[in-house]
C-alpha cells in the first residue's frame, strides 16, 4: 500500500526466509518467469517482525546475486505482519485521497504512535456492515517511518528497485482471490508460518479481520492443532456475534505447513466446517511452477497486486 508499482514481481520477507517471484501474463494465464528462495538467519526476522536489518540486508544481497541481470524494474515488497498495524474504520463517503488526508487528523485514535512518525495508506473495502450510502469502510495500513526507510535503504543499496511496500498478510489474502473467481460470501483463511500464523476473515474479495497469532508449524503437532482449533473457534464466534450478514462456511488452509491434509481433516472434524487447502499456483493459472511448492502464498499475492 505504500507506493504504486507496475509489473508482476513480488519479494516477501517472512520468518526464516525471503521469497522472490516474477510472473508474466494476465489473470488465469500467468507464467512463472523466475522464483528464488533465500534462507534467513534466525535473528533477521523474529515472530514476524524485522529484528536485524543488517543481517536481512545480507540475505537481500544474496538474492540480488542469484538474480544476476534478471532484476525487474519494479518489485512489490511484503513486510512482516507485525511491523504493520491494520485497522478497518468508518468514514463519511469521500474521494480516497481526501479520506487519506482526513484520517491523518484521527490517526492516533486508531494507531498507537504519532502520524508524524508514520507511513500509511488507505483503501476502501466492501464490508457487510457498510449499509449507509453516505458512509464507507476504509482499510488503513500503517507502519513506523523508520521501519520503511531503513528497509527501503537496504533494498536500494543491494540494487533491488522497489515499486511499493505492503503488509504480507494483505498479500496472503490476495493470493486466494482471483478476480475471475471471487468469493461470494465469508471465508476464514489461515496462513501457517514457522513461528506465527495469520487468521484473516474475508468478505467477497476483501480481508475484513486480520489477526496475527504467535504459533506455527515449528511447534509440536498436537499442541499446534489445539491452537488452530481454539483460535479458529474464537474467530468464528466473533464473526457470528459481531458481523451481521457474514456467514463463514469455509476455512482455507494455506502457508508453509507440509501436513495440510492431516490438519485439514482435523480442523474439519473438530469445527464441523468445510476446510479446503489453498493452491494459489492453480487459482491464478501459473504455468511452469513445477511441483507447486507450499509457502509461496504471500509472494504470489505481491506479484499479482496490479492484476486485481
């Protein structure tokens, strides 16, 4: 959301790994141009927040070396979810540029730091509770200026041109929402990472609730299964009680979890709900992906940002 880009290249910064992908073509007729995965040292990103920029820059430099001369002119970069605050707020209906300027005056009512120290952007979203034609629902994504500046400087030093920067959890949900086949109602998407997991409630093609949970596939299987059931049940109960008009009748399981089939069956049995396994490679019609590896949801979501 921070900036505007052209092209189909995404670079995702996650726990323990950075992933780069470049695509060509149009929705449902995309081809893989390049994909590169570079491991991160443990202290670069911790619990889905950048903790050591110098170490991260070393990994970005390794990525640039592996890309060689095949570096796109514009890359959409995804930053870890816990480096960004996402809020859904009500505003009187107005042009989106005016809404962004107006929000600055109310910034500290919603975000726990000063607007003077922030980089933020806004976007109007479809929302089931947006029934007043004179009102609109706005998604706000805000990060501390220093976080964005330091990351941007690192990317510039290693020679990776940035078109825009956005939260990886927004990109994750986008990877599930091909415009050719949008959702018709509510869905709960769970993106499992190594140390953290993202719970996103979607309505049509918008995320309307974003939750980052400490806990991922590095935990013992039984303990993590219990965590997923508990957090899923809590999220579904909140939606049922607070979001009139949203019926979540499906869970989509995504992310880097390898034993998705076993977790799908367990969640479906415990929660009595349909659980599907995400396949963004097929959803977006990406050719040449080979074995369609797990964990590339956010990178794909970043790459298709300007196809939406």
